[in-house]
């Protein structure tokens, strides 16, 4: 019995221990699975709307997916949802309630940028992070709150993509249509800067109130239809944008020729729009955030579709849009950040004095976990459904944008835009470093434009529902051939004609579209001119005229506020001066045909040729022998007499004959040229300009004329002309009168104006004046349009077509053909330039080379014949030269000329006997020959060898030496 009792006690003890162990294990496991709820607020608009329900379902699925994938999480987000009722005050009140009463750790939302402004301030005051996935206004960036996180693209990040489209198609103007609130206004400064970078401008800003009625929208669209610009950039949310496109389609603004570009405010929601809405947008382009189509996104879309349809059976065909995916990623990021912070103190600390505060704002506490949660959010990075998710200064980093074209009931992708590559047809993630930025339209796919057109709209139209173009024309009598305005009082009309008008009409006819316009004279009520050309140009800047068809000069200062087309006339500022007869009447006219350098060169060659002939003829020609002065005179006489071919001396040497033949040819060319030039100077009328440059006019203080009202007056003053020396004229006849009177008689010494005007003036008065210049460079005449006008490029191309064809010649012949009598009597203008050395240096080169060649040949031959002189080594160099000169001064008895003369005179031709007779060892004295002159002096050859100590009888008896012993 006792044993049984002890056994029961032992069994009971072990059972108790076992139960205790199991109970401890169960209690421990239960404690490990305990999670801490973290309160998070959600502030959205209109909780009953389908879009809000879609976003809420994505938030809930994000939390479900996060905690399913992380079963060991110690925290759970508990959502507290509030309705802001699309009101800023209600949104602030909802946020205040969530922070003060529920003490939420973070807030998802609000939806709009206007609501976010005040909610962000509340969050910073209470240190509660605010994360919005739909507030896109760039103005929120300036708040710089460490507790504000924008989990959506900033609107300013898409303006570069929009400007790339504008640049790709060459549009020069675009009108933004945006909602009148912080969301709409925030992006406009960034858009204006981006368009300015691609040389496009914003001529008008269309602002539509958030609650605009259909009539208000139609009134604004009608105003836009009366303007030239046909490129519109729409920046608003679907609630207003849907009505805008419906009314635009209704009044015909979705027809061919229009361009509609939607920002992400509309395009990011395009997947949720109905087919009827998309039909009204057909042909529009859009920019939206690029969302990679990954497997995870496809799987999520299927799961979400089932869940949402089950929870909201009354909402049919609901779709996900970009904000819905951003809501998913934002909730996922918040859950990740809270989990990373851990289970710390999630309470609020009351501020000093808050217990007695009189307002709810003063009663706000400080979230003890807020700073750590903010840091955790800032460092959160992952790949979400909408792409890479990471913050820099609380802002989601810019990503790729997708270009879409609304066709039918869907949006077709036509390309992409990246910050590195610009417009691309396909994305390339493998090579992103070595890429160049491009805005070529070839990088976009085919586009269907409004009106089912495949042709690229030019971006502007002449407003068919507006007024005709007002084209200003000047009132001027100076040169009526350019612009002539003739009023007709009988029917109160004005007839406008002229060269500029015909060119303008021809250019307008070349445009690929019709433009209606009227010519409006720039005149006072009495019909006189209302101002200068600069004043007329300024009227275009003021909007009084839509264009100018006039002889308006393209100037840099004018281009600052208006645009010019390409020039259609010649450029430059020229000077017209009277001509004077430049025929010289002085006694030294005979020197003018040749320049001084040609005179000097000719004289030197006359002397040189005389010297060469003397050298070649002295030893063999009696006419070039005798006393020194006689020989010098003979040489000069022979050389200079060739000028008139009167030389009487006979040239014997072949080398001299060669030199003379060449020189006579040179003299022939010189004399004939001289005769022709002198004849021209004495007989032909030599008309010379009275002045050749502006500096002479300024120096001599002459009066200068210019067209009244022209910019030339200011230009002359800028270049040193005193204003008192300027005299304006009002017509070509008055200009002629001023020039005729001259500066001293109340007229002018010169008229300065643009080339076309002066050419027209000379066509009338061609016999008296001449044109000098251009003095200054200008760009010619061009037509004027307002700054940024899209007509400028088209009209410029049309001007090129006109000027390159026969039409321009016909217009010029119509207005600028000179009088036939004037053309026939127009005198010859000659500058009477003298003949210079540059025209004859080739002849002198030939004469010089031939003469030097003859001299060289003669010298080589002479030295060779007397080479025995150089073979004696005892004599000095100077003595050898003296001996050589002595031999040169003697007659060359071996020459046929002396042999012939000796035979005629009965003189023995035995050279050997003559040499014996001339020897000093011979006792027989022989009288000198009368022909020998000073050549009968002691033989230089004998003297040379006698000085060297060589007996005379032992002198080398070379044949040459024997022949030259005596005269």
C-alpha cells in the first residue's frame, strides 16, 4: 500500500515537471511571436472614388507582401485612414488629428501639392515623417524639411523630356495650358527655362481655374484658336484634363495641324481612362514615368486584380496607374524603415507648457522615434514595382521617361528619354557611359498626329478665326522704287508697290500655306511719315504690326527685340562722290606712264647693256676703241640709241649680237607700252573720284549727306563725323542737287548710304558720280517679324527660292533698269595706273641672264687663251690682273676684222715677223702703226716676264702670244 502510494507520488511529480516544461515552452514561443503595432496615418482625397480605392488596396497589399516575406518582423503597421475631401483645410485637420490624438509615427499622403504644404509643416513640428506618393509640385522641394519624403517624380524632372520633343520637330513656340494652383504653376518656370535652352519661347500662358466650367474652358480654347501657335503643353490632373480635351475635340482643335503634349499629370493616369476619354485625346503625345515590365509587376497585377474585384465588385475594369505603383512602393519602404528602427519607444513627448495650451497646435508633442525613422527612410533602397526606390535629400531620383502617342483606345510607346542619351527609340542598359545626347526625331517611332495625320505639324498656323496680318510699310520719298505708297482719297484706299513689296509678295506665295495680310502705311493722319525706320521697327516689337515689308537694314541692335529674315539684297554701306577729269596738264606728264622703279630699272639696264657690248666689242671693233671718254660715250650712245633704234655702230662679236638682239626686243616692248600708256593719258578722259575714303572727308571737314531717318546718320557719328557736318536729304533728286552744289555752296561732298540705294541713285545719275566702298559692313535688307515668330524661318526659305530663281531677275528689271540714254553715255572710269616693274620683270630677267651669259663665256675664253699668265707662280695676284687688263686693252689681231683691214692697208700678216720686230733685242726700230694708239707701248707680256728675270728671248712663244705681240 505504501509502495503504491510512493509510486503515485513519483508519477505525479514527473507529470508536473513535464507539464511545467511544456507550459514554459508554449509561453516562450508565444512571447517570441508577439509583434508591436505601429500607427501610421493615411490622408487621401475622396475615399469613395475608384482611384483612391485603387491606391488604398495597393498600400494594403504592400504591407501584406512585406510581412509575408518577413514573417519574423517585430513590427506591424496599423493604418489609420482619413479623408481630406479635396480640401487643404480638411487635409491639415486630418493630419493634426492623426498626430495629436492617435500619435501616428508617419503619414502617407496627402494627395495634392497644396495640401502637402501645411501637412509638411505639421510633420516637422511634431517630428513625424510625411511621405507623399502623388504631390509632384517642384515648389515643395524648397521646403527642405528632413521629415518630408516625396516618393514620386518631381514635375520639373520631365521638362527636359518635353523640350527634347519640341527641339526634335523644330517648333519655336509652345503654349502651356495649366491649372491655376500650386500644382500647375510650380512647373512653369522650369518649363520656360527648358524651352529657352532649345530656342523655343512661350508666347502666351493659358491658365484655367481648378473648378472651371465647360463654358470657361471653351472660352479659353477659342482664344487659343485665334492665335498662331498650334503647340500646346497640357499640365493638369485628369479631373480637369478630361474636360479640356473633350471641349478641344468639340470645337475642332484636335484636327490636323495641332500638337498636344501631355505631362505626367495626365499621362501617368492614362491607363485608368475610359475609351471615350482616350478617343478625345487621339493624336496627342505624352510623357510619363517609365515602369519596367517585370515578372514581379505582372504577378502583382494579377493578384491585385483578383483582390480588388472581390472587394469592389461594383467597379468594373479598374486598372493600375503610376501613382498606384508609387503608393505600393511608398508603403513597402515605410514598413521596411520602421522594421529597421526596431521596437523602440513609439510614444510622444509632451512639450513644455503644452498642458495649458489654448490651441491644438501648441498641444502637439514630439515623436520620440521620428528622427530615427526619418534617417531610416532616407537610407532605404530597393527595387520596387515602379523601378528603383531611393531618396536623395528626401526626393526620389529622376528616372527614365516614356514617350507615348494616344492612338485609338490605348497609348502607344514611341520612344524614351534618358538624362544621359536624350531621345532614344530603345533602351540600352549595357552601355550608358559612351553615349551622346540626342534630340533627333529619327529616334522616335511613327506618330499619328491629331486629325489622323502622319505629317508633322509645322507648329503654327495663320489664325483663320482671327485678324489678317498687319504688314507695316514706310512713307519715304527718298527711293520710291523700293516702297511706294500712293493714297487714293476717292475710295479711301492706299496703293502700295515697289521692289520690296514685290519680293514680299513673291516670298509669301512660295509658302506651303496661305497667309492673309494687309499693307498698313506707317503714317500720321496727314499722310506724312510717322517716324524713322528704327521707329517703324519698334512698332513690331510693340505689337502694332505683325511684320514689316520695307527696305529695312538688318542691324544687331534691332535684332535684340525683333527677328529678321534672310537678306534679299546686297549688303554694305557705300559712298557716292562726284567725278573729276584726272587728265594731267603738267609738263612732266611724259614721266607718268612708267613708275619710278621701272624708270630706274630701265636706266640701269641701259648702262649695263652698254657696258656688256663694250666688253664684248672692245678688242675686235675699232668703233669701241680710243680714248677712255670716247669709249664711255660710245657705249652709252649705243645703248640708249637702241631706244629709238638709231644706233649706227656695227656689232661684230656674235656674243654681242646675241645680247643686242635680246635687248632690242625688250626695248621694243617697253617703248610700245610707254607709247600706249602716254597716249591714253593725253587723249582718254580720266575720271577720278573727288574723295576716296571717309577719313579724308572728316579731315577736310566736308559735309556728308544721308537719307533722312536712316541709321546711317548715327553710324557716321559713331565713326568720327561731327553731327554738324551731316546733311540729310529726302529724295534722290535732292541728293543730286546737294552733290552738284558741293560742300562749299550749301550742298555735300559725298552721299553715304546702303548699296541698293546708291546703285539706284547711280542708275539715274550715272554720268557724274561714282561709288566708293563699301565703307561699312551690313547684312542687307530683310523683312521684320516679332521676336520668335514662326514665320521667320519659312519666309527665309521662301526668299531663298525667290532670289535663286528667275523671278528675282524679273523684279529687279521691273524696278531698277537704268535709262538707255544714261547707259550709252556713261563715261569710262579709269584709275590711270602707271606701268610698273611687276609687268616687265620677266623681260629684264631674260635680258640680264643673256647678258651675263655672254660675259661669262667671253671671260672664260679670254682667260683660257692667256692661261700662261696664271702659270707663273712668282708674280703677285695684282700684277697678273694688271697684265690681263693690259692684254684686254690691246687689239685682238687674230680677229678677222684686223686681218681684213691689214690686207687692205698692205701690212704684212706675218705675225711671227711682227713679233721679231717688236722684240727689244732687235736693233731695227720700226715706227709704230698709226692704228695702234697706246697699244704701241711696251708689251705688258714682255714687261711682266722681264720683271720676273726671264730673258725676253725666252718668253714662251705660244701661238696666241705671238699673235698679240704687236698692234
